[in-house]
C-alpha cells in the first residue's frame, strides 16, 4: 500500500498555475499549508493584497499528512514546557494555542466551511508500564496555565480500565483539507492570487520591499512570510534549534459506536495518538499514529506500521481493515514552541517555522501573530515565539539535537551501502561510494538509474534513502528530495547535483 493520507482525496485549487512574469503585492506568502493559507486569509481580511506561492500543488505538503488533532496543550507536556520557559510564557503558550482552535471554529462557522469540525474530550493516559507520577506533575502544570483538566482512572480502550488519565475538555478535530479548501475559496474572493509548482529560489530584502525569485518570474512585495515550516531564508542559525522527526499513521475502518469520539494519546516515548474521523453510513475511520524517529535515521516503515497495528488492535479490538497509511515529518524545536515573527536581522521577512508536532494550531496562531506584526500591532504572544530568542534552559536539548549533524557528516568517510549499481533493485535507492564522493543512486521501475550527489544542498549533510516515501531524507534539518534530485521539502531550495558514472 502506497503512502496516501485520508485527506488527500480533497484537491485544493488544482487550476492554480505556475508563476510566469513579474507580479507585485503587499505581502507574499511562501508555502500553502495551513500556516500559509491562514496567513493569506488573515491578511486579506485586513485589506492587504496577497500572493501565495508554493513549489508544489496548493496544500499538498505536510498539512495533508497530519492526524488533525487540535490540542492547545504542549505536545511535549506542559510540565516540560514550564521547566524550560517558566510559568508566564507557559500560560501565554497555552492561551495562544487555544486561541488558534477558537479561530478555526470561528472561521469554519462564519464562512460556512463543511469540514467536520467538532469539540470533544482529549485523554492523556498512562502508557503501558509507565509511571503515573508524570500525570500528577502534568496536572499541576495544566491547572497553572488555566486550562480545564480532570484527573481520572480508566479510559475506554481495552486493558486501560485502571490506567491513570487526564481528561481535557473542549479539544477539537476536523478534516484539515476540507477546511483549507474553504479558506482558499474565501481568499480568492478577497483577491488573493495563487501560484503552484513555482519553487522560490531566492528571497532578497531590498530598500523598502522584498523580492522572491523563481525560474520564470519574480514577486515584489512590501513584506514576505516564509510559511514553509523549515525556513528557506535562514542557513543555520534557526535550523540549529530544530530537528526533523518522521511520524507514522494508520487508518482503520470501524463500526460507528465502537470507540467514543475523542482524542487519545499516551505517555510512552515515542507516544501513540488516536482519533476518529467521521465516515459514511454506519462506519467511521480510526487514525492511529506514532513510532516516531529522527528523519533519515531509520528505513524500516513496514516494521513500524506492524508495531502500530499490533498496539492498536490490542487496545481497540473492533478495528476493521487498514484503509490508508502514510508518514509525515514534524520539526521539533528545542524549547517546544515554533519560531514565528520577524526573521532575525530582517525588517520585512517574517517566519512561521517549527511546528513541534502541533502544526495545525501553530499554523493558525502564527498567521494571527504575523498579521498583527506586519500591520504594526502589539501582540502578547510575540515573546513566546520570537525567532531571535536564545532558550538557555534548553541548552541540553540543543547539544543533543546538534550531535546529529556531527554524526551525519562523519558518514562521508564510511563505506557505501552497496558495492555496485547492479545491486539496486527497481524502485529502490542506496548510497554508493566512488572515490571520495558519495552518490545517491535510485533505479526507477523501468530500470533507469538516477544518480546524484548524496550531499544535501542546504548545508551539505549526508542523505538517506526512504523506501516507503520513495525519497531522499536529510537527517540534519529535514530537507527531502525526489528521486530525480528535485527538492520537495524545505529548507533546501536547490536540486541535487547530477552525477555520471
């Protein structure tokens, strides 16, 4: 079964064409996921002329690979966030994330967007063999930031009747692409212009404007918002404070009523997460996610899906067949909050970077924050997400995550994975050493070889093959390349260098 999410049947603006020629606007938004489209919505509602541009189709990136939990509490626990940032910033973080959920609810209601939005309970439950005291600490932190929470025993999953649980009222969920399709349609009525399949190759700040150059034209704007999650304008400063992680999701058919409609996640590491998506007739779909690992550091998706399925069927005996399976990439920051706001050293370039596993709420909240900053308004959330912040308390996380770069670059002196190109089967990729060079070699289903440098065009890290997604992953900062060498995920903007053997 190929990697296809439950949401991908919903196309958004398939008629959007590539940029050809030069255009002008008040604000250019790079990236058309939930961060980019929400930014375009907020700005166009404030009478700004907006252009949205994407290297691929509109909303075809990582937003289409989410599990669509709308949970305003820190994905890495509020207790951990409070340790790093203190109680005041923790409270602002919760309030800003909760405001994002409120904003989604408001927009889908006021714009009449049919996207299955609903409020429901969220359950954080004790993982198998995990201590319960982490929930006591979390209960205190959640109460301190002002979020509603209840301490319980038992959750409606098999074998979890005696597990310790925190219940969070008024969480939410929805169909993310149906929501974005509605948002994009409203944006069009407000004059937002969309350009797809137009990779931005360079962003330059000038005297009073910003220029975004593509292969066939350029955009000149008063301001630019880089909503690509991993920034394409920063080379290293911000990327040293984030790490890419790959996460996996399975979708199962289930009879309606077999599982109460709620969000569920456990305290294991990596944790598992569960939610329902409303189906048709008398059946729904259950999404089960987890088995995360650092991007590029494993190529064993089948084993991870098997473990996910085993975990899920043990806790939810009523699960039917697997209908979809996919993986996505999240960008964790060292202090659990994204980098959102004016880019350090810039006057007119704004960032929405680092989802920390909460890309939907970060994207909507970031749109609200960046819009207020562009319009010169004070926003109390700016200190939480300021891209220029130096989180000293997160120094241990910084050192741990950046060891990846040193370990990765050391791979250039290691042997290749194969001794000759003949070893590569159709549809597979591997690393070949040729003298001092490492080659990323892929053989397509027709038997043709595609050979490129194994050096990521962002800062030169060593690429790894991803069999399940059929792509080259960069473990350092999350760049992803297609087998033909073209970049398909930021921060890289340049193609891999072709190699002849």
